[in-house]
C-alpha cells in the first residue's frame, strides 16, 4: 500500500485551538500538511497553537460554525476535515447544559453539508463513548468492554451531548453510502493530558491536589469504572482513521485499562504527596458506572493501540499541570472550572 502523503493535503481542523485539536495540529504540522484552523475560542485558546501562529505555518480563522456561511468559508479548498468543534465539557457540563450541547447538531450539520458542497475529500469526526447505551453501563462489577456494534437500536445515548454525537455518526454513514463522501468517526474515551481542562475527571483530580484541597472531593461513590486515554494516542488514532477508513465506520479510540475512580484519586494523591481526607459527593454528576472501550476494531482496521499506560500519562499530566498553573488562580476559579468550558 502506498504511504499516505500529508504534504499534499489541505487540512481543516475545527476546534483546532482546543485541548485535543491543538495536539492534532501539532502532529499534522510535523507531517507537513497545509493546515487551516477554525475556532470560536469559546473553550480553546490561541496560546495552544501560538508556536504555529508565530511561525505562520498554519492559517487561523476565528469564527462560529453555527453560522453556515462560516462553515462554507472554512471548508473551501480543503481535502480533509477533522471535525472536533462542538459545545462540550466534562460530566458537570454535559449534565447541566443540555440546550447548549444541542447546538452541536447545527454545528455538525453545517460542517458536513458545506464540506459536501465544497467537494471535501474526507471528513473525520470526533465522536464519543457517550454514544453507547446507558442501560449497558450500570453495573460497575461487570467486566464490560464496549464494542462498536453495541451502538444499535434501541439507542440510549448519554445526554444531549451523546445524542448529537450519535446523530453525527449516522449522518456521516449516510453521506458515505448515498453521496460517496469518504468519512470516518472516532469514538473518544475520556481523553486527558497537557492542555486538558479541569471540567474532566482526571484534570479535576489534579487541580484539587494542586491547591491542596482537604477534604479532597470526589464526585460519586468512587466505584465508577473508566478507561482514560492519553491525548497523543487519540491524535494518532484520528490520523490513522483519516488514512485508512472511507465508509463511515466508527472506531473506539480507548485504553482497555479498567480503573476505578477512587484508585485514580489515590494515585494522584500519592504522586503529588498530598495527604488529605477523601470526601465522596454522591449527589454530584458521576456518569455511567462502567464505561471501558474494546479497541480490537481499531487494531484491525488501523493497526492502532494505545502506547501510553494510564499511570505514565497521569504522571506526565501532573508534572505539566504543576509546572504551568498558578495556585491562587486555580483555587479562586475551581468551582467554575469544574462545570464550565473556560
């Protein structure tokens, strides 16, 4: 098979100043792609891509993809679209802001349709483990690995955010089947790493240790099972999906390590040297009890598997957070950071 040549590709990254989007931009720059970034900076920050802006190695558009005219402009003369832009956040955000997350249906529709009109070669969609049925994920004691074929009727996605991601996947399958657009969907499973936001669980744990919170608050009963995936593994999976999937197939990009929330908390406390009493807040949003990816399909179709073990990625992320954050600022704003986008 001929090696994929990124140097001849004009690439759009929507939400490219965001946590994951900016890491994707970093990797595409290394591959020599001609990159355009669009972001409304509602959660992303230009500092995440400042090194590329300073060198003028990418084109940046500040714009809101809720406006179809902006989507039309952004997708002109583009070969591949990586679509990450959406209204999103961690558990505290997606549980509370249902109406805001519903706007993703409009954003996705605009990007997909204008990509079609502008004859984009391929669309790679950032989907989510939130598309999986809630009723499958209730028992934390069950050794469950979510396989892609479990997303079938009766659909039971996680909140409006999950329903929008599900509709995005189904739309792209239809585009591929009926209109011949090459598409792929990548289901992310709780991504963490440098530039991550405190409104996601791992980053919230790190922030609490950073400000030496005591008692140390944990949402839920701590028994929830998760698989956290380091951002570099997610980026590599998306790029491989762009290279190898054309027919709208959705693949899990997730680590298969089954980790209890309380065990992750204890590792954060141990690594940071923070000795605190743990306080379980069982009335706070905590998500499904058992969400872990099966990644065999990604191995088969992409040759992909995660390279970063959770404990290694966690330590890297803690080191980054403690090096770059201001304690007083985090302490002052932590409550807002846990449930909002900025």
